[in-house]
């Protein structure tokens, strides 16, 4: 029987990125999603850091599904908001996963902040937990700034308002492969791949 690896996310945008990043990187491993395992209740993300939340989600997936699991906790940290929304990015407007409302609220909050002080970073913590209790977590950032009007149709979440440092397009205007090559998630999961190769039974 082939080794199975569970991608423990309920976010469709993230799931698509994780599949692109991990399926080619772990040949011989069957990568499955939450729709492939019996449904289980989602615990609240109570951690104070991206790392803690990523580990919580991966541990929970292992506990219910009994498979090695990877999880992602991510968000945008805005300098002018002292690092918020941070771990609260998914529910910033009060409604979990409402990308349009979350983005509109963020733009309104920093409407008067001048261009020179609109710095931000996407942050991703990638966690791997196995049924025998091994745990790994690592974090990567992608620096940029927040533009004033959404631009682009690719990606998800805050992508239409995030202008990566060194580019003239938002991350929602990048082709998927171009985003993967630079992004917080692309970097975090690229760093996790050697760990996966070592930890998963072949
Ligand atoms: P899971 O916990 O099930 O994985 P979630 O959407 O609740 O899904 P998070 O708690 O990690 O995930 O919240 C991440 C939020 O941060 C997400 O809703 C986006 O708004 C934002 N975000 C993270 N990565 C992003 C990216 O690459 N591009 C745009 N927005 C991103």
C-alpha cells in the first residue's frame, strides 16, 4: 500500500496551492485532501502564532484520520497595523473566510496611510505531524506592500491587494507558478519537502 499524506486545509485556494507544491515533490506518496477522509469537527484556531496554529491543525488531522498530515497557517501582517491581521487574517471582518469583506476592511483601515508606510508581509507556517508523534514546523515570509485598489483575479484572500517587493503586479496578477516560486507558502513547503522525504515511509 502506498504512503498517504493528508493536506489538512478547508481553504480551497490553499488546497490548490498545496497540491501544486507537494504532489510533484513527493513521488510515490498519495496526496489526499480532507474530502477523502471521514469528516471531523474543526477546532478553533486558538494559537497566538502561525506556528502554533499550523501544529494544532496538523495534530487534529492526525488524531482523526490516522494519516501523516501537513497543515498551513498563514495570513498577512501589516506594518501600519502593528502586524495585524496576522493570525486573525481569515476572520478579520468577523466572518471566517469572507475574502472580499476581509480585504475591504483592511483597505478601509489603512486608507489614510501613505504609500511609504504600507509595508506588509504574507506569512506561512507549514507543519508536518505523523501518527508516531513526530512534529516539524517552519515559517517563511514574503515581503511587499498593500495597494489601494484590488487588482487581478488569480489566487485568493488578500492576493489582489498585495504588491510583492520588486514587482509591479499584485500577487493576484501573477500566474500560479510565478506565485508559487516566490510566495510564503511556496518557500515554506519547499523547505518542508526534504523533511517529508525523510519522515514518510517509502
Ligand atoms: P485552513 O485553516 O482550513 O487551512 P483558513 O482559510 O482558515 O483555512 P488560515 O486560518 O491559515 O486558513 O487563514 C489564512 C488567511 O490568510 C486566508 O483566509 C487568506 O485570507 C489569507 N492568506 C493566506 N495566504 C494567502 C495567500 O497566499 N494569498 C492571499 N491571502 C492569503
